[in-house]
C-alpha cells in the first residue's frame, strides 16, 4: 500500500486535523476498534510529518517518523521515507556548517527541484535559506551562478522579499541582471516602475539571459518586434530599448545616464562575476541603439522643441541610425517621449 508517496501531490491544511477512523476506512466496515485507532494515529502522524517537511523542520519530521516506525515496523515505505528525511536533515546541517553554505544549500534544493507537494514546499524553503545565506555572506549583490539573492527569493515565491533585496542590490551596483530581476519582482507586485527597471537593464545589457525569462511578456518579446515587425536583422536584441520606447512598451529614459551604462557581465569558472565583452557586432549595434535613444530623448525635450533646429538634427540622426524605427516613430506623430 502506497502511503507517504501521497505527499508529492498533496495540498496541506494549515493545521493537522485528526481523521475519523471509520471515514478513513470506508471499505473496511467491521474492522476492530483497535485497528481503526491505529489507522487514525498513522494518518495523523503522516499529516504531521508532511507539514514538518513542507515547513523545512526536518528534525520534527524525523521524530514523527520514528513514532510511525514504532507503530508500523513492517512498513517498508515508512522506513524508506524516514531514511530520506534523516539523510536530508544531515545534508542540511552539513551545508549550514560548510565553508560555502549558500552553494551547498542550493545543491540540496536542486536535488528536490522536480518535486511537487510536500517536497516541492521543502525545495522552496531551501531556496529561501540559500538566499539568506548568500546575503549574509556577500550582501544583496552577492552571486551564486551569476544570480543575486533576490533571484532565489523570486524562485521561492517570496516576491516582496526579492523586491527589497534587489533594490539593495541595484543601489550597490546597477547591473543588468539585478535590474531585470527587479523588473520581474515589480511586475509581480503590480508596480508601475517595473518597466523603468527593464528599460535601464536593456540599455545596459540587452544580451543578458534574463531578458528571455522576463515576467513582462511585452518586454520579453521586444527582440522579436525588432526583428519581425521592424525588420532589424542584425542583433535585434540590441534594439530592444529604443523599439520598446517607440512602440510605447517602455517609458522614456528620464534619469538614465547613457554614458554610464557600461558593458555586460559573465560568470567565470568558480562563480565570480566578470565584465563580459560583447562581440564586435553586438557592441556596434548597441552603440547605435543607445545613440538612437539619446537622439530620441533630445528630439522630445522641451529645450530642443523651443529651438526647432535641435529637433531636426536629432531626427536626422535617428533616421541615419535606424530608418525603419525612425519611420515607426514618425508614424506615432514623432512624440514618443512627449511628456517625458
């Protein structure tokens, strides 16, 4: 009879509720009262063990399993799950005491990644502990496998904690990765500022892998808009920011210093974050895209509109840099940044 394997697809209640023995054995009418009581005690302890595992309290789960094993010494499934929980508890204790606890906890969490139900909840608990250990060791801009603590809080479903951590991360260093993730957290929280974070990330490094998994679908699709709608074939991802501004997906780049956005990042062997030089084609395309955004900002500024000549020069530059995108800008009335 399969017992604890039911954990994998089970939704737990906030508090364990002892089950009625007779109801639990609807097909076992006539069973002796002692057997019904034994079944009810087993069911209650299974519920307690499942809730302890889901909360990450593996010591309590191990204790409950010891009681279950005493009640059902011949039950091989209980013994197997008891051994699994004991091994996990030992692994977590060793990870916490290791030289790199965040990395060790992440490895344990990854071993549970396909799980759902009770062990899926434990997976998320371990991701939270990974984030906590990383922040404690290196701060909110620390990295494991190129990801800051906020990434692991997001993966665990703790969006508010991720948002706070990522705000601290971008205060320390305005990296594209942290800005993309901050945009994800802000999107999940319904914050209007989310797309401003995405815009800055795209101006800094539109080639960062985080763009492909951005939680805002319209932002995630900007390289495709550049390629298939505006027919920008060469490095379309580089044009994501100006395409987003012109099409109204992204806000104007107010307050973003384009001359300070820097280059991309890569993860070196061992997990260190290093500067990532782009290919010549990527570098040239992004340089032109940034110049387009700068000209677009100039053409829409109040100062330029007062003189008129500055607007003409800015629009001429835009047309030379990206004719199809300039045409789209003019089709919108040439006022994509008006009010910015």
